[in-house]
């Protein structure tokens, strides 16, 4: 089925007033198709990130983008999402009930059940025996699914030589199972292989830990589900930065009315990155950094060698940041299984939502303009600032 969307944006070359353009991709399983739609809109606007960082499914999308030339990235993303989703084996289109949220919820639950039993093609497959029937110490004893097919998919869709060449910086977050420490596999410090990407998405107990250099790693979302802080902290040059943060879970939601909604809301709170609060805290800190930078510029030259000043200079910054939030808004018919519901129909809905949210965001000229506020940080949230 062809679900390609026609670009509505000009593709004239962008000369953005930023030294670095970053794309930050949160984890969220099957919801990750939303990120594919966002990237299609950015590519149509001729916005190509210098740095892509992801967690879990965000790391997979990030690897596909960074590991392909710009003119084929959207096609490779679409190929991945078409492969891992499937058309449902039933058709209720002739039934008026099928147009209701209740019907769509039923179809989604049936699709999620299929994924639970069989897996998703090119992504993960159910093990023939339950983990407790497997020999202790084996990977099969620690997870319900095998992810070897994901390695094959990554090797087919990602040019790892290109990814490691440094044309686009790539980062993927994971958790060391033994130490519990959060780590980033980054092309500035690592030679990235399929295992690094798989480690970022190895959510237990569904998926097994991935071994890298004698250590085992699980999904980075267990500790942090957004790479924003990593991009800020690990950029020693403190470049003027335009960051598109694409989240798949919203921290805000309605009070649940039944147990099914409790399960959904629990998962949203657990995996949301509380984007707005984190960004607000960063704005406060950066305002102090900018004030400090301005103060240091006014000090006498004979104080340049002071040890205390060296410390202050190391944290001072007069750079500016645009942080653009794109947060997926779940539909009424989506329940707690929305992150493992791999129907083709839902994937198309998610992709389309990401595309149109990004299109609407880019219609606001301040999104791509250099901020002028005292704190040097401009934030834009489509739901809060620009929903039409």
C-alpha cells in the first residue's frame, strides 16, 4: 500500500542562523512511525540535521536517517515501517460500527495480540519456548522474543560505513545491565554497529540484552527516554543549536475512568520525558550562563589567569537554542497496547500525524529564527503555541 504524502513545503536551500541542527527521537515502539512523518516534512523543507540522537525506536529511526544519503532517507524509513507492520486479516469496512472509536480500538487490540503472539516481521519474533522452559543463562531464558531479524534489517537498511564517517553525528542511549549506568554510543567516541542500535531498543523482558565488548545493555528508556540533555552536555563547543525534539509519549493526559485507561496513563507517565519541565529548567540555567558570559567579558584583562575564572568560563555560554517540541497526541481509540500495535493502518496514521504536525510547526517563522530573549532559549510546542 502506498502511503506517500505529497510535500507542501518549499525545498529551497535553507540558510539557518544556527551552527548545529539536531533531531532528538524518543522511544515508543510502534508509535515511532510518527518520527518518520516528522522527518519527511523536515526533508521536504530541506532541513537536514547535523546530529541525530535517539532512544529505543528513536535510535533505529536515527540510524536509518544517519546511515543513508539525504535523497534516500525517507524511502528507507518508509521501507522499514512497511516491513515491520502488516495489514489486518479482517475487513469491517461494510459495518457502520467499524467507523466508531470502539471498533477501531477492537481492531487495534486484535492487531496488538497478533504482534504479541507472532512478533513483527523484520523486527522481532516469538521464541518457540517460554523463557522459563529455556536453559538458565541463555538469552532465550531472559526474554520472550528473538531480535536477530532486527540485526538483519539494520544491516540491509543502514550503511554503517556512512554512519561512522561522521557526515551526520549519531548517538544512541542504552543502560548497562550490570552497573545500571546510562551510556551513549556516539560516533564521536564509538564505531557504531547494529548491536549498538539494538542495545538502545532492548526493552526487557520482551527483548534480550545485547552484548557489546563484554558488557550487556538494555533499552535506554529505562533511565531516560529523551536525548536532549545528552546533546546539551556533550557539545563542548556550545554551538548555536536548533533542536527538533520528537516525543512519542505525552506527560499530560486526562484522569483515567477505568482500568484500561489506567494502564494507558501509567505507560504514558512512565515513558514520557516530561519535555516541557526539562526545557523550562534548561532555560533557567542557560539564562545564568549567559549572564555569567556577559559579566566575564567586562572583567579586567589582568584577571584572565585566575583559576576561579577559568572554572566560571568553562560553564559560561552566550549561545542560543531553539527547542522545537513535536509530541504525538494519542487518539481516543488507542489503548495501552499502542506501542506494540503494528498494523499498517495505525502506522500510516502515526506517520501522517508526524508529517502534518511538522508542516504546521514550520509554518511559524519564529521556529527557524534566532531567538532574542534574555535567556537565549526559544521553545515552541505545537499543542501549546501553534495548534490550528
